[in-house]
């Protein structure tokens, strides 16, 4: 139960993290332009260039599309308007007057991910207008869900394809560096117990003073607050406040790559934990049941054709 409480508190939201999810001013539409990526499907229309008129195609994994007359065109990472400009530039090689209109017919590349106690877990297409309540209404939380503790996780860019953390700065002079790691910027944890000594000008180790340790801890906390690009923003959402009280202050507009996690309620979490325990006991129980069933089968075969079987 202590672990349950700790996990629930881990999804808490403070004012600083809430700002990462809110837009200024609040808007019912996404503040970012949609950029086409594989495997989106786009529809191209043109009055003056009949070769590409009413042409629907899917963006290939290499980010290109193959068009009649125009050939291969790279479109990945561009907005529909930018793709229109590229198509018109290529069309001028064959036509004097050109035009092009590009629409995203199917949004397949940008997704929102839902996990936990819902009837429809998995990815959902991101349309740019998806809010928390929109997603929850689609996935339908189960009776085992904890609607007051729903977590929305937003990772820092880039979130597609993974990325390495920024390299650590090299210390010019080894004697100025402490013997141990003094801070973890992504979490702000300061392992004071690991910092034992520093090297002085004479090269000998000298113990750190209380003032130096306090200063290092303050710098680590400041670095954690600023973030280093590897930590994510986590917000706790109370769905029941939205449903029962109409409080939509936490009904934030989701972005592509956001993760919505619906945790189990305490009773369901206890049941899931018991299932894990019983799952480990089941193989041992099966080894006892198999010999017993085998003995019953042997007795049945020996008494086959008789008036009764020995149980």
C-alpha cells in the first residue's frame, strides 16, 4: 500500500509543471502547424496541372512521394502549404500556369498513446484538437480505473526516434573535479554521501565543507528546475471533476506524442498484485496436479471393461 501511495503522489502536478501543458492564450486549436510525415496520406488537387489532379498517395518511409510527370518529391517534415510550393515549382518545368492544393487525407504519423485501465489502450491518431476528455471518452476507462489520478506525460522534444542526452562537459583540470558525481541534473538528486573530497592545489584530497556541499545541492536543484532536455512533464488529471462538476481547468489540449496513463484504483491494484503472486505459484501447483492425474489415468486403464472405475 505504501508503494501505491508513492506512485499516486508521483503523478502530482505543481504550478510550474502545469504551465508546460497550458497555452497562452487558451485556444481550442493546436498552436503548432501540422507537418506531414510517414505514413500520412495526402490528397493533391490541381486545376492547371491535370497530371496531379485528384491524386491521393501515402508518404513513403523515406519521406518521398512519387507523382505522375513530376516524379519523386520529398515531402516529409513539410506543412501542406510548403508542399504546395514545391509542387508548383516542379510543375513550372512543364506548364506555364500552375496551381496545387494539398490536404492531409488521413492523419497516421502523429499519435497519442493511452495505457492502463481502459477498454481501448494503444495509439490514437492526433488531429490537433484532442483534449484529455476527448481521449478518455474514446478509450472508456474501466471500473478498475482510478479516475482521480489520471496522468498525462509530455516528453521534451525530440520525442520521435529517441535521442541521446547532451554530452557532459569535460573538466579542463582534473584537480578541480570532485572524485564522484556531484549532481544528477535530470532529477535534481544530490548524492551528498557520495561526495567525499576534492583535490586541492597541492593535489591532495581535502574534505568538502558544509557550505560547499550546500552550494552544490542548490546548483543541482536549479539545474533540475531548468531541465536538461531529458526529463518529462507529468500532470495529474481528475476526470471526476470534469464529469461531475464541469471543471475543465485541467482539460488541456494534447500534443503529438503525449502519453495518457489511467492507473488502477487501490483495490484493483491489490488484485493485480495478487495475480502476480499467484502466477508464480501456478507452475509449482501444476507439478503436483500432473502426477495425480496420471495416476488416475493408469487406474482407469487398468479397470477398463470392468463394472466401475477406481477413483
